[in-house]
């Protein structure tokens, strides 16, 4: 088995992204397979190197080290899509030669009007095929005029596309409802449908676990791969993480980036144990290390219902992680944090650090709690008594 996590470096990764990475990591490790990291940075305007480095740091902090990808090069790279442009170009040419792809000169304004008319008529919004019948001479004339063009994939007006989703069972889509879709933007960059599918095939990914919001992308990607004679991975479209109000989890509704969680003092084991249970059922409800979580993980145990994020549950696993951490690691965790310009080692004698950890472990939730306890236990004034007890 070979799984992958393929984020776009346009911001810090949040809990929903991390859960996708975790499920793919767990699936690969459950089968002694390979976990691949690929950076989908074709959107050059929004992609930034700082976010690429940050997401790799976040994955490493969580213990989700990839077996193949950036800084762990394999034979199927490069693993940044921005470095694979010639490869995509060659496949574009192949599809054009097969006459299943054609240039589209329609403006965004014209496309919006067309979609509105279709909706008003009770029809599914799709491309009307305006540029499908252009002759070679008409295409050349528009190019000479400097009119920007996208490249569309031609979809038959009849037939169905079917595949079996590992979570949701058999899926079937009517070709006539899909319409000809864009595979290359007017700036020459590949669309998500295209580069994502191509790279999964070329990098020999066997299983893709991704959000259910990508379910309707799959028939388009299947069409592309079939036209190019490439193999499609098995897909498992997992439930989305939702907030307390039932809407997709967002920053406004409590979602935190991994960086924010780390800075607040959450332990990686707490995040992993919590997210592993958001949409997946484990027989063992107790704390587990990543290897044990992987051994008990099964795609068949992934749920279809939305997974509801609850801060209280994350805090529960934070306490469990504290109780299972070794003494030295816990001291290191609490001694890095500063509160009121003081650190815990300002109070605790060097020869009593481990004893102190064992003494207060059960009363900890965040590292600054240790500063309160240290100030209360090791100063005569009881400086932190009001906040510690």
C-alpha cells in the first residue's frame, strides 16, 4: 500500500488537513506500506516557501514522517508540482493529439452568464461547449489576437462513470452532467484535477484518503487517467470535520493550526490520539502510541457521518498524553514555557526536577500550569497560590 498527503502551501495546516495526513499515515503503516508527501504548489500566486517548510515542520512534530517526498527523495520525484511542469506539458500535448482536449477562449464573465441561464432553466451548470466546434483556423486567429485560452477535457454526452469508493461504496456519475472541464488554466498551469491525478498515477499511489468534498472530482480524474492509459488509485472519501454548529470546521468556529496548538502547549500525542478517533472507530478507547493506532487502523472502520470537533475531547487527550509521557520529556515540555517572564526552572532546584514532575503530573493540563505549581511549592510567599490551587 502506498498513500499520500498532498497539501497546498498557501497557509498553516489546520486540524482538518492534519487528520487527512494522519489517516493516510495510519493506513500506510497499518499495511507496512509507504507514506508519500507531495507539495501541490502550482498556484504560484498563493504558494509560499515559508508555508511549505512550516507544514513539513508540523508533520515532523506530530511524528508523521513521510517515507518519500521532499527532503526524503525517492525515484519518482520531484515532489513539488512546480518542478513538474514539463511532465504536465507532455501529457497536455498527448491529449490534444488524441483530440480529447481543446482550447477554450470563453471569458469568465461569459461563463458566469451561461451558468446562470442553466440554473434558471433547472439544468446542472456545466460548460456549454461554445469553443468545442472551433476550426483550426479560428483557433489560430484567436491566438493571434492574444486572447487567453484554457484547455478543456472533452467529455462524452452519454454514458456513465462508475467507481467503488472504499468508504461510500459504489458511485456513479452521468457524463452529460459533468461537461467539458478545464485541465490547464489560461496562465499555463495545470488544474487540480489534472496534476493531482497524473502525479498519483506516476508516483504509484495505491490508496488515497481525502475529504468527501473531493468526491465529485474523482470521475473527472478517472476520465483523464483512462485517456492517458494510467492507473487510478483506490479512493476513500472521508467525512468532513465540523464545528459545534454542524458547518465545516473553520478558524472562525474553533479550528486551530498545528502551529497554534504547539505554541499553546498541546502535546503531539494528544493531537494524534484525538484526531485518530474523529471519524474512525477503534475498539480500544484508551490512549495509544502511533504504532498501536496504526496496527488497529482500518479503512473499513472509517465513518460516513460528519465528525464533530469538540475542544473538551482534545483536552481529555491532552491530559492522557501528559499521564503517559516520560518524566524527562515532560520536564522539557514544561521548562520551555515562560509566564510573567519566569520559567519553571527559576523555582525548581536542579536536583528535584523529576521529583517535581511526578508530584504535579496529575494536576497539569498546559505547561504554564507547572510554573504556577513551582512558584507555590518552592517560594515562601506562595506567589502563585491563587492561580495554582
